[in-house]
């Protein structure tokens, strides 16, 4: 059994990770830690665990190098994990970081969008854990940077188009919509029930931190540096991300060629579902599961492609992908503990 | 492997049953049938099954006696299943009926609240499948009447109080609140999004068909015929039932005695969770799971007890309990295929 | 024109009051004050006022006796208003308090459920402003205690039944359901979007502070001290309160007699609508308006009456009733500034 | 007083129109008609009107030329109004059509996106009633084509940019999000509560009928034919439309120039609110009102502008704009009966 510790277990992503690991046949949870709820029964914090998991939250471990585990999951605000880990820790166990600290290779870009980086020397060891794109590197790393939610959905939607040269690389517009769990469990007027219920808005327009992460990965796909417009919206629902992506098609590109590109890249992926012609992605069909659904339409009048992609932001966009990465890193069946269908309607 | 057929597989309860059976390690789905979607891919009707289950809906079988299966699940409007089944069918395979046809023993009561009964001669064979209360009879039956959603929650909440004589038997008031899946997938102005969103109402006041079902079962618990007030409400959410129950306490009854009664009856039940003092049931902690959560408070000022009980109406209130009953009927581990925690927030 | 000041203008009730007063043909808003947003444009706090009302929030006035206004509205947490007002202030202008400080006549009861009272000497001057029941006293008072939201709905539902002796006075059970604005604008995990969306729960069972307020008023109606069970629930919607009330009928009471009682008491009330037989109150039909809708059903099987009553908690349950009270106190047409229909669906 | 008749009064737009006209100081409602509810009390169909408006729905008038009214509002599925009206009717009274029949000048485009046109000879008389853009023509017409909801919001957002040559005319992408009332009151699985709650999807991608309407009007603004991408999304909320628009900026265009363009066009418009720098439109601040809120951001990295615009789809997007048009056509104060602030939170 894999002994797993979870630091930051009482945020939404942390909690969904604890749930998935609890059901995982090859994992034993060694500890769950929490800054806010240390010494509290985990089931007092999350009533769904009542009578299921009798474990107390511990305080964040002071020296993680002393932990006797096989894998450490960290789900923390940016800047904290990088101040906590070390090469010595990485020699002892694997680390899967659900935060932003190791997602960007370009430290300048990181420091521009975030803050000063605390562990630059480890950046080169980190592997960006978008499973379907980096499977081989994931196998061998000890330091896994689990991608962001918007980014997972956006990158998976656009990569085949860029790799196959089917679109104008500088025409990408990503209009993204997220449920409110994306904003976390911290209290904030913007996510107070009566402030976001029954309304929709864009936020952090042209300024969201997932932008450089998307751009870095899509630049790899494009083979050159590209910029995108990424606009997140807050939707009055608990879970789910929908990305509606727009791009100008390369001259002469038609439906079949696009379809083939997606099939070549994702046809054998068990967690990516390419929807039949005319069907667009809807968050309800992936909610509660680790799937990414992708549909697209070509508008011949404007010669643009419109791609829709949907994920559950807490699963494929966080905890589920973390488990998928763990499975790859430990040589397990990649879908172990992740085979759930979306319950519907939920 | 148990070969299972599902008639009425494209309603919400039917679909949740298909999902649970698909994940069940000891079940093979032989067929799914549907009046409305026959000959359609199941995954066209429910996109969550896309690329997971490639099976077409068949038409409702004309002669069920010819089915070569081990168990038949029926999830149909009242009156249809009873017109379809026969002793001969029951000799060939087990039947678990998620509808109302075999829930009431008293055929006069059935005909008063519903309509003429089509299979009176089979009524005596039917076992009311509230697992925690009738486990022994369930083991031996071929005809299982799976309880209603409101009823499951109401009966589990009140039974220990009645059995132990802790309350005035004729003082029970059940104020119940349900998510909109309880009304099914059929189109109706009352469940049109913009008609029920952002509003709450009572409906079928003093006239809901779950009333006699609750009364019959609670009368068994009380040892005498009792009547209750049962008022259902429609809540703007997808899933979940909360029952807030009121009763006058027998003189002198105190907290500890009530607590003991619940523990004696349910302490070893894995799908009933008795909440700590001061904690009331919330639907969010059971949504997506087969659990029933029960909390209670004694109001010493009025000498009444207030009990709160919560279930997922499609799981413990329908498909989950049907699987639990199947497990009992086939001698499997009772929680097989039902061990899921509620994902939260969902 | 009536010069009005509003202290506590940036809570939800305060803001709805500012909106109603802004539209009121006989009112000039002199100032709006706020602890949290002093010196901020009101329209920065509430974007609906953008370009409509250019007024800055001032700090809470230190000495209200110096205010040069005709009426002061206070919408503050309990205990603050009573520490702020004085006889001298009451001699200068009228005060309409939307808080709890002057609602209970019995100071012992107040101090048991709330805290020490800061202005006991003014309690006898205060009039409980449930317009339809106390219209005459409201006309002459300078200190108006505006009722609570749950209480307005509960008291209006039950008063005619008690006054006419149609029910057993000690059998009243009030099962109340409220939208989330009832919990205010202050941040709290319980009202974080993803914690209360898609779930329903009871809270403060047998312990909610509106209980003694309901009991005091219903005791006046009954002519003797009575106790009730009152259970509030949190419903995932913005606005609206539904009270489902239960009581044992006095022997022999029938539908017509009950109907007549309601008509005698409320038949000429423009803000109370008695629903036709068989129709129950729904919050959606009163949302955004000052109406109270009341329906009822008699269950002959149990000899109980079930009454449903609905209001908009921020209007008839707070700001609207405050304006209605102001209209009465200033001799204006009682529905001035309150004639709005509910927009639907909203 | 203006005598008004409403055909199609029991859809959502029709009903909101009846509400606004009921409150309008210069209008008497002569009749409300309905195919589905003829001979029913209007307040039985919409409980918000209970005890407010005692009027029965009549059947759709057979010969509208005989109506003795001043203005006829039609809120019907496309193709019906054009089959009903005539020059003779237009000579007798004014017609304001909330449907699509007279919105497009180009009959070929109409017949491509809709169906054969029944009254081509009247098309040249019709004026497209986007009040802020066509005020002068509206004054003089008898046949007013009230714009669509998505179109109103999209056109208002983009017109100043096109008129001032600030953007690349063929780079416009309109990503639109609507509440569910936009889909009307007709029953449909897509708008069944539990099918659209807690999910978001795009629909009619590159195929929505509002596309040619937007293009025709924006082509007038651009001075040449232009095409756009328009993608509607269904958001789980009752009301509100948000349009997030993207376009490539003309070289050298900066924030101040854009701001000036909007101010020049809309600075004196009472129903358009230009938001301060950094603020984006949110549907909650316009819900229940006739306002259009517009915000924008320039992304210097990509040289694109992102515009956000929000309206209440049933008010500025339908009934409110119809009343605004009526006010203009009858020489009344343009905001008469439309001065309401958005109630919040609602």
C-alpha cells in the first residue's frame, strides 16, 4: 500500500483528494493536515466523512523531511509549498503539488504573475502533470506540478489544433466558465451565497494567473511562443468548468481534418471523450468524474472553429488528476480509483 | 455474476440504478428498456454514460416470463408493473419493483389512494424492502417492493420512537422537503426550471400518496393503527430529502432515553448515521451516497421532540436501496457497490 | 417631504429600504450610514444604484439627537440601537427600528434570549409594528419596533385562528423555510455559496430568537400565554419565507368557519392575500413585493389544519413593512411606494 | 390614457409586459390574450397578479383590424404576427412586435434563418426598435420591431467601437450567456429544472437566429457587411444576459479613445450605464431593471478589447424595451414606467 500524506486537506480540492484516496484500493492515508482545523476530527469539518473516516487533522508538519510516507500531496496557496520542500524530501518520497509553485518553467513569468519563487533550484526537476500530454515524464519524476483547473481544460481543448497546425496560433480566445468551488472555501463577499447566486460575471479579465500557465503549455504545442485571451467567468453552480474556445482556421481546414487530429491525439485516452458531431460539452455529464469532454463546430461563414470542453474542476481539474498522476508515478493502472461515472442529476 | 434487467431505465431512478449496477462487481446488465427511448443508445439519453456503456435501450419486453435473467428491476409509474408480472416470472427470477404497486399490504388503502390493483394475488408474497427494518424477510422473497423516497426517510426517523413508546402515537407531523429529481424526468410546468427555481412551496398537502405507505409501516412499529400529517415541499435543488418530524414526548422521556432507542435500533447499521447531540441532518452530507443521517433535539419547553433525517432521494430513496435489497436477496455483502462517500460540494 | 436617515444601510435589509425610500414619492433620503463602508459611494457597495443615487455612506452618527430629520431607520445587530437612542431623540423625530431591541415587551424574556437591555425605560413607548394587527397604536408612536421576518409570517398566519378559538392553543408547530438573504450580508461558512447551495437543513432547532417574539404576539391573540415549536430551515434561494404551520382543530371546526375567520381579519387588507381553496402559498408569487399570501388545508383524517404563508423576507419581513409603518405613522396612504407586483420569474 | 392590447400575454415576455403596463401611469390594458389559457383568470396563470388584476385571458382576436385600441403588443413565435397584421390595422393603431418577424430588413436572410415571410410588403415600414440607436425613426413608425434579447445586448456593446473604427470589423466574437427565462415558458427537456440546474453549456453554436439580426445592425454601424461569431450559453439562473465580446483593436487605439467613444454615444443615455475602469458588467446589477451595463478592458499583450455588457433579458431584452419604444412612439417621457432599480439580491 502507498502511504499518503495530505497537507492542506480541508480546502475543497484537498477534501476531494482525501475522498478519492480513501476509496483508492492501493492507498493508505497516513495523515491529513490543516492550518485552520488542526486537532479537529476530519468528519467534523466535512460531514460526508462522518462514521467513515475517524482521523484528526494534524497541524502542518514542521519538517516534512521526517515524514515516513511514500507520497505527499500539497494543496496550498501559492508560495507555501515551495518554501516547505527540499531535495532531501524528494529523495525520500514523491511530492504531488496541487498548487501553482512548480507549474511554470519560466521563473520570470512566475515572478511577474505571482511572487518571488522560493525553490528555483527544484524547478527543473518538476514535471507538469497534464497526464495525457506528459505521461512519459510523469513516470519518472519525484516532483509533480499538478495543473490548474482552467488550464487543464483549456490546454486539452487546444493542443491537437496547434500541434497539427490547424489554426492561426495567435487567434486563440478562451472564454471560460467555472462553478464556485473554483474559488475555494475561504470566505469572500464575491462567493457569499446571495452575492453570486442568480448572476454571472467575468472576473480578472486579462489578468488571471492561469493565463501564463496556458500560454506556456500551448507554446510547447505550437512550437513557438504564443499569447491567448483567457477570460474566466463565475457561474452560479457548485462544480464544473466549461471552456468555449475560438480560433481562426488555417485556410482550407475542414471538419474531417480536425476530427482526425483530435482522434489521433486523444482517441485512446480513457479520460478524454470526443463528442459526436453536433454535440457540445456540458458540465453536467462530467461532474463528479475525471473525464474531459470535447466537442467542436466549424463556422464556415467566419472560418473559425469553436471548441467546447468540460471538466469537473475539483476532479480532472485538481484531485482526480492528482490521483491519476500518482497512479502513473507508482506504476499503477492509470484509472485506479477514478472509474466513477458522473451521478446525474447531481 | 448476477444478470440484471432494468425496465424503466430512462427515468431518474432507473438511470441511477443503471449507474450503480454498472459499478457493481457482481452484476452484469442484461438489458435496459425504455418506452420513450427504445432503440436509442443509452449514452445518447444520458451523456454521463458516453463511451462507458455501449448499449441500446430496448422496448419494454412483451412477455417478461421469457427473460433469461436473475433479477428484474422495474422503475415504472404505478399500475404498470403489477400488470406485467406473474407467479411464473417470480419462479424464474427475482423482481425488485421501485414503483408503488406492492408497497401497501392493504389493498383497499391502495385502491383508495392509487387505482384498481392488477395483481392482488401476489401482494402477500411481496416484502416491503426497507432494509434496516425487514432484513430477514427480504432475504427470502422473490418480490421486493422497494420503498418510496419520502417514506424511507420518514419511517427510519420515527420507528425507534414508536417501538419504544417514547412518543404520543397520534401526534406525529412530518414536514418533508425534496429536491426536484423527486418529481421525475417527465415534463411539467411545476418542474420547468424557471417555475421552481428560487421558490419553495408545499404541494399535495394532506393528499400525498406516500402518506398511507408511511402510516402502514409506522402502524406496524406502533403496534396499532396510526395516522400522521405528511406535507411534502419542493426545494430548488437537484437531490436530497430532509424530513423534519415533530411528536409529543411521552411524559418523562429525556434525551438519553431517546438516544439509546436510536442506538439500539440503528447502532450497528452501516447506512444509518446517528448524528452527535446538537447536530441536525443536512442533505448535502448524504447526497450521492446511500446514507440516512438522523439528528434530534428535545424542546423541553413544549415537551416535543424534533427529529431531522436526510437521504439522497435517488439513492437510499430509490436506486441505492434497490441495490441494497438485491445484495440481501442474493446473499452478497450488503454494502457491495454502495460504499461511496458523498462528493462535496456537489 | 419626509427627511429620512438610515443607519445600517449596507446590510441587505438596509439596502432594500434605501431602494424603497428612493422610489417613495414623499421621502428624501438625508443620509445613509454604514460601519463597514463609511466614506464609500453607496453605488460602489451596491452596483444597482450606479448612476441612480450619488451619495456617500457616512459613519454612524455619534449623537443622533442632533440629526435634523423626520424619521430615522435603524437596521443594526441587536443591542446597538437601544444604546443609541434616547427620549430626546424620540421627541425630535420618529424612529423605526428594524432590529430586535424593542420587539419584546417582556424584558426578562428579552434578556434570556438576547442580552442585557440598554433602554428598558423606552420599552413601554415602543409599538410592535405588525401593521395589520397594530395599526392604531402605530399611528401614534414615535418608536416603532419593526417585526422580524419569520415572525411577521408566522404571526399573520396564526392570529385569526387563535383569536377565533379555532385551534388548540398549545398545539402550534411552525416549520419555517427561508432564503439565504435572511442570514444577512456578513461572511459566514454557513452562507458561503458552495456550502448552502443544493442543500437544505434545519438550524437553531428549538433555539431561534424569533420564537419568543412569535409567542408574545400569539399570546396576545390567544388571550393567554402560549408556547410554540418554531423550526427555521435554510433554503438555497435568495429571498422568501414560507411558513408551514400545523395545529389541532377545535372539535367541530370546518373549512367555512376557518375561511370566514381569515376573511374577517384580513379581507380588507391590501397586503394580505387569502388564496382560493386548494391553493398553497409559494414564495415566488410574493418575492419582490410587500404581500403576504396565506393558504390552508384541513386534514379531516387527523383533524389538523395546515396553513401555508409566504412573504418576501426583505420586504414584508423587513424594509417593506418599515415603509408601511412609516406611511401609517406619517398619515400617508398605507401602500405608498409599495405597490409593486412581484416580477416573475426572478 | 393609452389603450393597450397584448397578444401572447402568457409567455414570460408577455407577462413581464403586462406587469410593466399595469404599473405604467399612462396605460390602460384593454385585453390580454392567450392561446393556451384563454378564458382563464390571468391571476390563475400568474399568481403574482392575484387580487391585483382581475382580468380574463381572451382568445387571440380573429381580426385585429377591429380592435379599438391605441397600441397592440404581440409576443408570439415567429411567423404568426406577420400573418395577422395588415396595413389597415397599422392605420388604426400602432403595433409593437416583440417577435422576430420584422427585425430583419433583408427578407432573404430572414427566409434563410427562419421561414417564408408572410408580410414582405410591410417590412419597409417596420422600424428596428433599439431605442438608443434608432430613436428618431421610432418616433414616426406604426410598426415597431422590438429587438431580441441577445441582440440588444450585443449591438449596444459593439456599436460605438464599429462606428468609430476602433476595431477590426471582422474580428468580433460574442460569447453570450443567458438565464433560462430566455428559453420561454414552453416545456422542454433542456429547460426541465434538473436538466439545466448546476450545469452550463453552449447551444446552437454558429446557428442561433439572433446572429443575422446582430450582423445586420452591426453592418449598419460598420458601414459595410460584417460577420460575427455568436455563441449563446445557458446559465442556471432565471434572468439576465451577459455578453463577453472580443475584437482586435485597430493599431494604436488606447483606453481613453475607447472610453470617449462610449461616452460620446451613450453618455446621455439614461438606460445605458458605462462602468468605471476595471469594473465589468454583472447581470445581478441590472436584473429587474431596464438598464444596460457596459464595461471593457484592453489587453495590451494581445491588442484585443474585451467588452462585457449585461441586461435583464425580459426587460431591456424584451418587455422593458417595448415599453420604452411605446413611450417614444407616443411622445411620453422615455423612462415612464421604467424607473425601477434592480432589487438586490433577487
